[in-house]
């Protein structure tokens, strides 16, 4: 059995590999208030003081746990199918998701 990690590009058929200098270089920016436990892979926690301020934790302050770099996903290619009893199958397209809610309005 042949295993691949998915880090860096690989040509089919065992061809040449493209080396990635830093696979974490294109990870998204994170909120400055997060308590960072590890930069690579990025792991951070919501500051304890913020947890009690609101009923819901804002998305950009929610804890982050990664074991690998954030994958590059083309929204037009991403599909998620959810199926199983008791609901009918649902196809979710990332390209058709609702835009984030605007603050203050």
C-alpha cells in the first residue's frame, strides 16, 4: 500500500515532487486576542476573559486546532453530501453558502 501526506504537489505515476518551503505560509490570519499555544501547526485558545462577556463566542475568537496546514479549497469545486436516516440526502455547495453577517446591522 502506498501512502501520501498531501503536503506539496505530487505528479501522478511517481514523477517529480514539488517541494514546499513552508506548507503553513498561506494559513489565514488569526485574531490577535487568541492565546497561541503553537504556531505550526496553529493551535490557539479563546482568552478566558472573553468567554464570559457574551452568550456566544464570536467565530474569529473560537478556539483553533490544526494538525496540518489549512487546505486550499476552491469554493466552486467543494461539495459536501450529508445522508442518513431519518433525513433525505442534502448536498451543500460551498460556492452557494450565505455571505457572513455584517456587524452592526
